[in-house]
């Protein structure tokens, strides 16, 4: 591995011999408690042309007819949110996902189980901007749990708001034993091992801070143009996923809820311009080398006690309600590369709805040819509900659809 501290020691592959045995292995590991880029329209019957989810559906359907949960064995979930951004944690009912490592599991889910992503993320159970987490058997020996992230287009490689929520969940539901005042929870993500620290007081979990994988500036101050000819400058940063990160002031648009539609449309054009011009690469794996979205900021990159605001538009024009944990990591990496923030300085980051994360440069490292940092990001997640989902035979609409 070329990124220091990403994947840790060599994983020990888990041999899966059927769902029952795999479930037993996972339950035993966790204290005998069973675990509990830029388009607009998709539905379960026909996804957009040139869409990864369309390809996934084709691969899944070519192997076998999709199987949905029924009333006797539903998919059960616990819903949380971090700074307003939802996280639907699947606690039971999902098939065991095989694979020797987390990226192999991600590929298997994409190619064989994508109908279930649409089932739990899309309407009538979810919505266009729903986000989810599927817990899987860890491959890394240091990991307490492993997770696949799901959203309206497919499967992301990192999600900071989900890490913050899962830190609380892991303790509250017995996956990790609570230790006061700080409990350490190590979470294996497709981008690598992310280490979370969860505040615990009087038996109650609270704020969560995580140390991300090595984050870096892939490219700085690129001169590009939108399809209509408007020129702009952008940085490309990696914080577990790649983003185009730029000042929305170049387009005279403020980061406000009232401008979300304009910011979303602009982000789609920015993504297209970057994808048409830049070839991304990651030192550790080709599966990490794709543009996840665009982050439009208020331009306040130089360190200040005042907060800086941004909006992240990712996957197929999905809008993050939180400041975006992986995006904050990427922004910190770019700010550090440009000499705008120093280790030990803590910055406040706000989302388009005004919710906040704290971020700082926890350490300086490297990732292949890139100077990198270990970003430290903290925030607060809350529980919002739980549900059981099943499919009633003949309900084609109930397989999942989205309208926007």
C-alpha cells in the first residue's frame, strides 16, 4: 500500500459458506449481537442511459431475478441523521455480501444486489436524497465493523456523516463496549480504516470525532470552462472520495437554501467539465479513482474563527444537508497544501442549512506521490426512528422509484 495508514495490516480473507455460517461469524465477532455523478431521474424499471446504476441493474438481472424481502423476513432499519443528512442503517434482512475485502464486497453489492439499494433508498420508503449504510463482515483485523455506503446512484467510498452516526450506533447497540469518557470505534470503509472517538458520559453517547484516511490535493487552481463557455477555477481534493472544490462566488451565487436548485444545476455542469478534462487516479486502487461530486464554497478558505459554508452535490445530484465529512477532509487537505491552515488550528464548517462540523489537520503524512494530511472531523448525530420494510407481491411501484 502506498497511502500510510489507510488499510492497515494485510486483511485475513473470510470464507463464506452460506448465509447462516456467515451470520454466526459476524454475530460472534460483535458480542453475540446480530448486526442489527450527476443526473436527475431513475426508477426501478429503467435507470438513466450511461448510468452506473443502470449497468448494475443489468448485471443483477442477467444473473437471476431479484429477490425482495417479504413480511416474514423484512429488512429492518434504524434511521439517524447528522446535521440534517439522513443515514438509514440496515440492521437485518440484507443478504450476506461475499468478498475477500471491502472493495470486493462493494463490487458484489453493485453487481448483484442493486435492486435492494433501490428498494430501501428510493420512494415509497425513501426519497431522492436518502443515504444508507449496509454493515458487512470486516476484512481488516483492527476493524470493529465494516460498512458499505449507499445512495441514489450507487455506492460511495467514504461518508463522514455516516461515520459520526455509526460511532454512536456501534456503542448503543452493543457492537463495541462503552468506555467513558471516550470509546474508540474503528470502521472499515471502502476507502480504508477510519478511526472514530465517541464521547460517552453517564452511559450516553454523544459527539463523535473521526480521523480519516490520508486526504490530499490532487490538483489546484485548474482553469476549466462550463459547456456555455463560462470559465472557472477549481481544485480537486480527495478525502476518501474525490471532489471538485471551488468558490461559488465565481458565479455570483450564495450558499443558501433558496439557491439549492441553481447550485445543483451548476454542480452538474462542473462535474461534466472536470470529467471531460481530468483523469483521476488514486495510489491504492482504481476503484477509488472517480469524481464523486462538486463542493461549492463561500470562498473563505484562509483560516479564520468565523465559519466557512459549503454545499456538496454528489452522486446523481444528491444534496448533502450536512457539511460533508469527506468533503471537509478534502477541503482541509487543500487548505493545508496552500498554506491556509496549520496543524492544531480548528475550523468551523457549515452546510447549506447551517448545520456544523469542526475540522482540523490532525497529522501530516503522504499518499503515493501526494503530500497528505489526516483530517480530524467532529459532529453530532441523532436518532430519528426505526422501521421494517417488505415487498408485497405484484407491487411493481413498490420496488422503488424516484421523481425529481
